[in-house]
C-alpha cells in the first residue's frame, strides 16, 4: 500500500527580493518498508519538500499554493492543525542533519526523549524516563542509564545523531524522513549511523525518505530514487536501473561526478555552471543552461515527467536519446 | 559549585575594603566640616571646635580614622551621626528596608512585565504589535527617569487623582507602586527588548523546529523549549541591573519623597556625615554583589553548558 504520496506539490516563499518558487510540482511516493532516496544539488528543494510533508515549513514566508500530501490515503494539507500535530512524531518523524543544533541545549537528552511519551501517550515522568533509557540502549548508546541525565553537548557527534534517531523512532512511526542524517558526522561514524537507521527501518517496516548527497549510500540502502532539480523531480527510478542507465542528462552528470575506484587518478567530471536562483528559474527546461544535450525546444518548452518504463519517469525532451547512449 | 560560591564570597572582602576606603577618602577630601556645621551661621569658638573634633577622632590622620571606622564596623558599630547623635545603624535600619522594598518591587515588575511583553513581541516579530512595543520601549529608554517620574506624578496624582503626589507613608506597599513603576521604567524597556530579540532569534533555531516536528503542542514549544533558552541573556542582564535599580532608587525617592536611603544619603552629604555615607554605600555594594552572585548561580541552572568550578 502507498504510505505517502506527494502530488503536484508547490511551495513558494514570499521574501523581500520577490517570490522564491522553491518547489514546483513535486510528485513522489513511498510504500511501507520502502526507502526513497532524494538526490539533487543544494537549493533544489529537497528539504523544503520534506518540511512541507512534516508540516514544519515557516509559514509565512512559506506558502503551499497547490498540491496534495496523502498520508495513508488522507490529504494532510486539509487536516486541522491539531490533527496534523498528532501525526507529527507519532506517525511521521524526522531526523535532521545537525544533531547538535537540532537538540535543545538546555534540556537533558532523557527529558527530550521522554517528552515523546509524555506528550503523545500521557506517560508519567518516571515511566517516560524508563522508556528513554530503553530507547538509548536500542540505538547502542553505552551506559544509557547513566547518560540519560546528560545534555546534548556532553555527547559525541555520532552519539548525538543516535539520540536524534532514537527520538524519531520513539513511537514507532510509519514514516521517517531523514534529511542528510550523516552529513555532519565524521566519515568513520557515517556508515555506522546509516547502518543503524537501515536496520531499524527493516525491523519496524517503516517507510523512509532519505535526503542525501551521498550516492554511495543511496546504492546501498535505497529502493528507488527521485532526482530533484530547481524544485522539480527530473527523474525517478528504481535504484539499480537508474545507476545502470540514467534517463536524464542531469542524473547522468551526477553519476559521472562520483569518484570511482577504477578511474583513480583521472580528473573528476563536474556538471558545468551553477544551480539557478530559485526566484528566477530559466524558462523551458530549467537545466538547459547547463545541459550538454540542450536543443532549441529545451529553452522554450517545459518537459513533462514522461513515463520511460515501469516505475520510471524522466523530465527531458530527449530521454530516449539519453537512455540509449 | 560549593567551592565557586565560597570563592565568590571571599572575593567580596577586597571589594568591601576597596569601596569603603574609596568613599572614605572621597568624604575626607570633600570641602566642608561636619563639626563646624553644628554652629550654622553663628561664629564658633575655634578651641571648642578643635576639642569636639578631638573627641570624635576627626583630628587624626586619614588612615587612622579609617582604621577606627573599620574596627568599629567589625564590632557591629557603624558610628554615630554628629548632629543628631543618632547611631548610623539606626538610620540605615530605618531607611534601608524602604529602598529595598522599592527596588524589589521595581525588580519584580521589570521581570514579569518585561519578559511577558518581550515574549509577546518576539513571537510576532515585525508585526504591528511588535512595532508598538519597540516604539514605546525606545521612548522609555530615551526619556530620563526623572522626567518620567514628574510626568506620572502629574498624570496620576494631579490630573487623575488616583494617588497622592508624594508618598505619605514609606512603609505602605501600595503607595510605593507608582515610584516602583517609574523606577522600573528603564530596566523594563531593556528587558523587554532583550527578551524580544532573544525570543525572535531562538524561534528560528533548529531545536525549535525539532520540537515542532516532535508534535509538541504550541504551548509546550514556547513555554518549555523557547522561553528557557531565550531567558539566558536576560538573566545576565538582570544581574547587573540590580545595581542600577538601587542607584535609580535614590533619584526616584527624591521625586516621590520616599524616606529611603536616597533621602538619608542626601541629608548625610549635606552635613558631611562621613560614616553615614560610607555605611550606606557599602551596603549597596554588598547587595549588588550578592544579587549578581545569585544571578550567576541561576545562570548555571538555566544553561547546563555553563559549569562553575
Ligand atoms: N524559510 C525560507 N525562506 C525563504 N526561502 C527559503 C526558505 N527555506 C528555503 N528557501 C529556499 O528554497 C530553496 C530550496 O531550499 P532547500 O532547503 O529545500 O534546498 P535543499 O535541496 O535541501 O538544499 P541542501 O542540499 O543545501 O540542503 C532554496 O533556494 C532556499 O533559498
Ligand atoms: S530537456 Fe533539454 S535541457 Fe533539459 S535535460 Fe533534457 S536535453 Fe537537457
Ligand atoms: Mg536541505
């Protein structure tokens, strides 16, 4: 069953310098137990989409002029505030990039974990504390019992991110959104944290939306991929197929810029140019100023997300040629 | 923690000696003579004056006088006023509680109203209400407190007749309300602005986003997560503010005729009663030191990242 489906989602920010169209018609879906990886350069709207799903957009300046976010078949955008609040944390949870700034510096981790149980399940402080210790054990924090009273700054980066994960898992939600959960960590602990997250996901059969820049991680844990560019999904596909044969020049550029062992020593490929300013997105295909395959039609006509195979889509006028190369 | 408190208390000794000595010297070099003043306009017999000075120890060198004062102090003797023959301890015991009450009153008002206004404004940063609050606090900051005092006196006493223009009974809490508000004015404006900025800033912090993502009710996000973090800079400010409130009390007392230390200092200065001035000022310094110690300890309670050792 489809756990979450985002349909034609638009998000604008009304700023002093004009309207920033951060998300322009995003579609994606996740099933229970499935992992969707969201890729794309900085500013492509990955986090904003996640925040819209979570219901934590800054509104204002943010606005959702159009779109639906169906969670277990119900549109969350038409729910009451209170209904949505009850879903947050309990059914849909989020893991943020920087655990140090995302945890409250003046409250003990035990308090912050326990809050989930106290608020959503009405447990007493004591019961909540016991549950917090259990959770900390579960995410492999040594000496959880002694450390439950400690504050975020007293933990290492990896341990802090484990606490974030524990907090997200506290109420065994159906969907987890992890926004670059390992970017802020040391390379050595990145793999451990990612493994923990993947294990727990399997155990609870949760849907996972994993926002990341790390294409290596994606290949290991994701089932399918959505590639974002300038607030749109430009390609979506099952992981293996996408890696084998991308159907969009942007995806191809991303894949070519991964350092590979068999090409050691060679200069890395990089997509030329910079991502567009989101308040002045180019006409037609937003990628055309940087696209090596761009033709005249690309400058005037917006390519729709065309079906290019089973469960595959590409928003490129020349997806056939790209796929065939 | 215990060691920290002990060290801070020990640090008060040199500050105490320094401040008493400083004021003692200032009184010494001030022109005028408390003994000569006893005779007023009349001419006095120089021999008589000299005799009295000798009796009071005022003919001794400065260091000796200071030594006598200190040793007296450690035996609980604050000295005696020359003209009235009243023990200085009595003068202080009568005036000090009045000022302390006025200050506490103003302090509580500053904290409660300042934090509340700041929170309300900060939660709606850049909206109309926030602008109004910012405007009025700016006004409060730019108007000298005695102007505010006279303005309130005019408005509430002469125009509206709600209160008497001056305080009749300095022991009565109710009568101290207006002076306390005037005294609090400046601090209130600062606390409001500080809280407002801090709230608006913390509202954008990542951990607030987390709190919302956890599905906590708005009340809890604001009351538990936002407020506690936002109060940290406010508490720091309040620590130093106790001193300025006590200093401000001296001015406010003058406007509303409150019989507190401001009044006592004024009279004592006029008559060059050195021991009275030194006693009162030293007490203010001590209250200030104790208050800032309490605030520092509170700071550590609010922010676990601070550890005193
Ligand atoms: N609160 C906001 N106000 C105004 N603009 C915003 C706000 N939040 C995001 N944006 C804009 O929306 C666009 C998309 O931002 P988003 O954070 O989703 O990017 P991202 O894909 O997550 O990038 P990164 O990889 O850097 O995290 C950016 O251009 C950003 O400037
Ligand atoms: S539509 Fe044109 S510009 Fe856009 S990706 Fe395809 S080829 Fe490149
Ligand atoms: Mg992001």
